[in-house]
C-alpha cells in the first residue's frame, strides 16, 4: 500500500534508533520534574512518566508508529489522527471521520470505531495518561508474586473522547516507578460506567529514541480481590517501533481512493 511505502521512507529519513543504555541527563531530569509539577500530576505518577523517559520528551514527539503482527499502527500525537495498515485492509481517523478500506468486503473483522485507536492507547502507556481532561485518584495496590504495586485511577471529564466513561488504573513498581500493570474498563458498547476491569501485565519494555515503550503485554486473569493470577491468553508483541519529531502529511491519514 502507498501509505506503508511512505512510512518506510519516513522511517529511513528520521532513522530513530533504539538504545537500551541511553539515559536522560540530570539537567533533563530536573526540567521534566518542573514540567510535571507545572501540570499538577500526582507526585508518584510524575515519577512514572520520568521512569519512562520524561513527559518533555513525549511532548516533543510528533509521530508514533509500531507493528502488531502484520498491522502497522501510525499516529499523529498532536491531532491523534491514526492509520492502521494491513496487507488486506486499512482503517483510521483523518481528524473528522473514522474510515475503513478493504481489498474485499468483510476482510477486517471487528468494529473500526472501537479498534482504530485501541492498541495506540495500550502502546502509548503511560504517557496517554497525561492527556487533557483527566481526573486522578489514588487506589489500593494489587499484589503479584509477593510484590504490592501501588496504583492511580484515571477517569475523564464529561465529553472527553468517544468513551468518556472508560477508566484506567496504572500500577507501578514501588522501587523503580516503572509501569507494571494496566487495568481498564470498556464502555464503548454499553455507553455506561463499569466496574468490570480487564488487566494487562506489561512484560517487556524497550528504549525507543529515549522513551521507554512496551515490547510485550499479556492479559491476565484475576482473583476475587482483583489481584492477577495467571495469563488469560498468549502475549501480544510489538515490533518496529518509531518515535519521530518529523510530521507526516495530513493526506497520509486519509482514506485511500477506491
């Protein structure tokens, strides 16, 4: 597909490199801390952002891209325009409408309105938890293999996004402040608040141009107390990550001509 070719060219030009050993300088850390205080994040959540590369670095990024299987997910981080490209279909959001294009009708299995940004949110954790219109609330920790993971619940003000009643809970390592778990509700179909949380373990992370982003996540089963017990399904892997400060043309996010 033309969009995929353009993205490959863009990746080649910006040549963002993964460097697991790269760390922020002390000056950058001080700057990020000031930014966190300015934006009034809870102190602990600000430390989580810092452990993943810092909110300043995230704010500077323009484009985020990653592969999930044969799908290439590309997002404009400022406008949240999105394209998901697959050899047999593509879907996305052009800033006004959500669209779907298929080689054959029925190839894409799912609801484009629900799916188009689903994995962007899972992949862009924890930084999407710094979006506008968020309400933060400290919650009880969950326990797994002898470690308690403190958490913050994230809810949204009315009329924010397509599912403002969705809630997230980020759980972090109490020593490193790296994100470890994500609990989330799904209200897309019901359009009503829910206390039925799904739970994801963030198994592996990688440094992508200075930001620590997920490499592998796994959905987990829970006990009656809400603590994780065992994997509910095989892990989902992300490959070919890209963070770029170079924008893509708006036309990249538009539906291909038939």
